[in-house]
């Protein structure tokens, strides 16, 4: 009796096909607010905005994003801290269980730069280029809401350093073609590293 009941519950979880123009749709443009906690392990925080866009063709997803952030100046000095980055890549969507489950292996390349302007001492720059392979798993409850988690392996081409990042988020269809997206970010050895929240328009 346990096995048939389990199969029945599983059937209910995946009964209705996901056909939303927002949920598990990857042709979109969006803008988000980004908060970065303890960036660069400096005890300083940063805020800013990011824009992103992606286009899906035959299950391949081409994506690009860019963000600009500024520091909170919690370092105890009168410093002007600015950060910006751009990331581009490609992924492939595996659609399972009537589109309820999406698995997306992806490969991205990113470039970032940090500048710190200290009065009387000048401006200091640091940049980084990294390759960012990873995978995302998303589950759609219905045509209104989905939850996702992701893993990214980061390899800095300049320093040779490696890192591991994780995300957990949700997307809610607030209108026929508009999604509300919230995502928390984590990194190995650092724990919670930030959060993003914003809107996406799906075309």
C-alpha cells in the first residue's frame, strides 16, 4: 500500500504540465537589486544593481549579465569603493516530468574589477577573469512558482585560485510575462555572501 500511495503522490506533484510564460522560461530580460555581504572578506558590504538577459533556442540558453556595486565604507577609512562585473555563458536545459523539473548544466566566463579611491593616496585597482562552470536544478510547483538551487565552480585565470559557490532562490509569476526573482548566495568558507531581488520580463 505504501508504494502505490507514493506513486500517487508523485503523480500529483507532476500532474499539470508547466506551460507558463514565466516559470521555466529562459527568454527574458531583468533588473535586480544586489546586496553583497562581507565582499572580499573585508568586513565591508556593498549594494548595487544588475541587469541580465538570456535567450533560449532549442534548449540552449545564451546569457549575459552585468552589475555595478558600491561599498558601505565600513572599513574605518574615507574610501570610495566601487565594483563592477560582466558574465556571459551558455547552458542547456533538460526538461523532465512535464517541465516540472529543469536541470541546467552551464559554462560561463566572467570579468570583474574593484577600485578603491582613498583621498591623499590615489586609486587602487584589482581585476579578475574567471571561468565558471556549474549546474542549476529547478522545481516548479505549478505555473506560478518555482524553487531553484545552483552550484558554481570558479577558477581565477589570473591567480589560479579556486572557489565554490551556491545559490538558493525562487521565481514567482506576478503577471503573465513578469516574474519576481529572489536569490540568496553562499560560498565555501564564507557562508552567506549576499542576496538579489528583482523583476524579469519574459518575451
